[in-house]
C-alpha cells in the first residue's frame, strides 16, 4: 500500500515537527555519575547529628585534657572523610600508636591512631616541660610514655561515648593494643572507613589523632545521623536465634561402640580374608560423635532392632583417661 494512502502530507509534517520538541522538552541536563566510585560525599549540612557529635566530643575532650594536664588545651576537628583503610594506614607517620576498638552495639571494629608528636607533647606538658622535641624514631617507648599513652586513651574513650550518647549508646573499648596498622586484622584493608582527624593544641606544641569507623557499621544509624534523632539499637536476637536453630538442626552421626580389642601392628598387617576375630562383650556401650564420647548406655534389642539405652552422660576428661577405652573399635 502506498505511503500517501496511509498519512496525508499535513499529518507527516505534524509528526516530523513534534519529534524535535519531544527531545528538547526536558529542561535539565543529564549529570554524569561514576558507578565505580565507592566513597560517599560527607556533607556536614546533610549530617547534623554527626556534626553535633564531633562538636560535643571536641568540647568534652578539651575540658578533660585541660584538667588532666593543668594547662590550656584545645581539641578541634581537622577533617572528616571516607577512604579505604589501607589508604589511612599508608598515610600514618612512623611509629604511630594504634588501638583496635570494640564499638558495640555497632557491628565491626574501629581503630584509634595516636601520632607520636601528640604523645610526646602530652608527656612534656604533664611534667611541666616546654615544647617537645621528637625523640629518635628507632627507640622504644619508655614505661612512663606507655603509661601516659594508656591514660590518654582512657581519657578519650569516655568522652567519645558521651558525645554519641544522644544518638546511640556507643560503648567503645580497647580490643587490641600496640598493633602494627599494616598487620591489624580488625578491618579489611579494602574496607571503607569514616576517618575523623583531630588536632590537640598545647602551649608546647601539639599533635593529631585519628578515629576510623567502618562505613558498613554506620549504615544502620545513617538515618539517625541525618535526622538528629536517637537511633534504634541494632537487634541481632533474630539472627542469633536463626543461627542457633540451623546449628541445632545440623546432622550429627552417632557411633555406638559395644566392644574393643587391642592388637599389634604386625598382627593387623598379617590379617587375611576369612580370619575370625573375637571380641569380649562388655557390659555397656559408648555413644560417640566425631570421635568424642558423649553418653554411656546399654546395648540391647528394641522392636527387633539393635538399640542402645542411654544411662548417663560421659564426662570428657574421665572418658579420655578411663581404662578400657583403648584398642580397636567396631
């Protein structure tokens, strides 16, 4: 059928004129988006609760260190960014002190890093000294410096807990001490972490420390950090119950040992087809799972089937050292 029999010239013109208009009807231009980018943009205006937590933490730690050192101290946030944990590790100065943190009720672990300049400045300030000069990088920390490092961590963690209290009952605690950041197994090297870098300014100088929290752990409270409302404590009771149910339903092969015989390697290697071995029948039977004795019982017959009647539970140390449990099993 010819084209002019289907559409008139006016209809064709109307269709051709409408096509460009349809393509340009949207006023906004398309914005590029990188699907390979794993680092989210952290905007303080978009996360008001996180901003307040940081402010409370800086104010509380400033008061605590001022009382502890007896001189004016100022703690301020240098910056906050999301990055891979291995990038943080490679940016740390030599001989930085690393503490692995338990951040319950959040899942996962955090990391607290104290730079050497901060520790030496705090030690000098505590004993009334002036500007701290960095010691040789090859020497180990003295017992006094180690004790002061522990005191600094003990002062810092309660202030962190108090700052998070309006949003989440965070209970940070040291899980690993004096670990090499390159060898720390608490966080996967490719894990995205929220790194908050803080500066501690003193009359004799100052130093920095860093707090790294896994982004995967913060995802559960991200809405609360945006809305500024208390976050619900993650409840994993359902997961625990489901896991326990699966474990309890796992198949467990049981073996009933009713007789044993002790022999020699020479005798066993000399066995041939057709030989008969005799076993002395014991009074009871032993139920085992994965080679471990669990229950004692009596061997018998029930409804025409061989059966074992359980008479008691076997105490593991007594069963392993009890006489008569050695030899061949059947």
